């Protein structure tokens, strides 16, 4: 995890300041959306290679959360976006009220490589082949 998300994961819930809008803060009150607190063995930061993983590089993409990261596997040109980009019928950045700082999302998107062969998402089906071209156009349009 990125150090900026450590307090969230160790608390087992999104803190009230973790959502920019009332709908998100109300949702986070639901115990169903809490998790077992997690303590990381270490932290990652922008540009790090994930140890022992064969090469995914960390791209820090704050916005959805302060420590949101994307993993970029350069040899296979595969991007794992997590919550930085959603793919629910179309590509988007998710609802602003559910993001910690929605204003940072476009800037974070600009850090992502557009020349990808495959893209995985926390929300939505992966894109490969011609779908990867859709992702490139999405990134370049922002």
C-alpha cells in the first residue's frame, strides 16, 4: 500500500474526510462497508517496482483515495487500475462524491500510460485487444 492509505486500512473503514460528498460519507457509515483492519508489511511509492513480482511498477494516482496506486507491468504492457478508472459499460472516473479528492483524478489519469495491451479494473471487465484502444482514447481525451 501507499503510506497515504495506511490510516484508512488500519482503521478498517474510510474516514469521514475520505469522501468529498455527503452520499459517500453516508454510505461509509454502513458496517457492511467496513473491513478487518490491515497493517501493511511495508509501503510503496510512485515509481517503485513491486518486490518479487516480476516487475509491476507503482504509479501513484491520488483522487479516489490519497494513496491510490495503479500497477504497470511494462514487459506485457498491462495496467491494473484498481479504482483509478472504472469500466461499467463505459470508462469513467467514478462518482465524485465517493472520491477523497475528485479534483486530483484527472491529473492522476494523465500519469497513466495510454499504449497498453490489457487493462484491469476494480470495477468492471478487463479490456484487451481493440478494447485497449478504447482505453488509450479515454486517457488521451482527459
